[in-house]
C-alpha cells in the first residue's frame, strides 16, 4: 500500500474531563481546511462495505468519534505521483485522527467495530449528486476480507 498524493492524516486531541470527553474535529486554521459547505454524520454497521465513490469537487474531512472505520483510497488520477496506488487508513478512538480526502480519488469504507460506527464529514462544499461518481464494489479490485 502506498501513500496517496494530497491525502492528509492529522492526529486529533481527546481531552478527558469528568462526565465525558471532548473530541476535537477541525478548526478553520487547520491543515486540510479549505472552506465549509456542510457537516454530516454517517453510520456504518459492523462489516458493511460502502464503496466506491469519488467527489469531483468536494474535499472530505473525515473523523470517527465512535467505533472503527477502515477507509480505502484508490488514486486513478493520471497526473498524480500516486496513480494506481491504494492507501488504507483505519480511524477510531485508538487512532483518533482527521483524514482529508482530496477531490478525484476513489474511496470506500467499512465498519470494523462489532457495533455500529459513526463518522463525521466536514465538507468544503454542500453535497450535490451532480459532482459525485460511483462504481460497483467489484469495479476496483480490493480484498475487503483482509484485515490490515
């Protein structure tokens, strides 16, 4: 597995306080922040794979505050130094980071916790189906059964 050009992984702070923790996600001065369009949560059940999609304009900023989610990024951008490569990142409380996914790379993700996991996307533009491409799960060759 390689390193995808323009993909950013930033460790985040968890502040323990009595009664419940504070989990940081993103500030406007953070690396990876390129604007705000919308923020939304998405849940994913254990073992479920949601793949493949590619945003042509949207930059994703993904955080997993609950559970564990494996993200698989595939780069088929012809002018990219990482064209043809995959990068796998699993986010959880044990690896509490923000994953910034640039436009024009393919992404899929899988629930890795025994329970339902939750992810937060802080996107730079509002969601529009017109700027989104989808492929069937088997259109990009990746073995989702392997635990990396």
